[in-house]
């Protein structure tokens, strides 16, 4: 999994280095436990979106997720064809889970699990 670093001023831990192979294996095992998972959808359908989410986190981990959602929605739409991307409400939940898993700030965003 990721490499956690503690930030002295906040006492919080935040991941700045990610073992993406280990993360994807963890997701593959546990994805059925998340509210955004649709039974019967193969993991390979989620994998590109998970990679997008981790990439976004690593680029913007110092910014609360709620401040990035509009920008990330536009980038997600640009990067993926309509048939290859998840509905935005599903992707937003996936982003929230990745941000939370890595110790990033969600801002005022709330997760549903």
C-alpha cells in the first residue's frame, strides 16, 4: 500500500507514495464492499478509473477533494470515452474512497459507503 507520512502541524497521516499494484490487488479483493460497486461488473471496468483516481490524488493530495471535483470531472470526461467511463456520481464516490484511503482531506465532501 501507500507510504504514509505524518504532518507534524496537523498530526494527520497522508500518503505521498503509492504501490499501485498492491492498491489494485486490495481493491480487487474488496471492491464489492463499497457502495459504488455494481454487482456483476468486472473489476477490469473499474481499474482505469481507479488509476485515474490515484493519479489525481498524487498530483493534488495537498488540496481537499471537494475543491477539485469540478476540475476532475472535466478531466475524467476528456480522458475517457463515454462507454469507458463510469457515471460521475459513481466516480465521485470512488475518488472519495481513494482520497480517504490515502489520508487526503475530503473538505466538506461526505462519503457514502
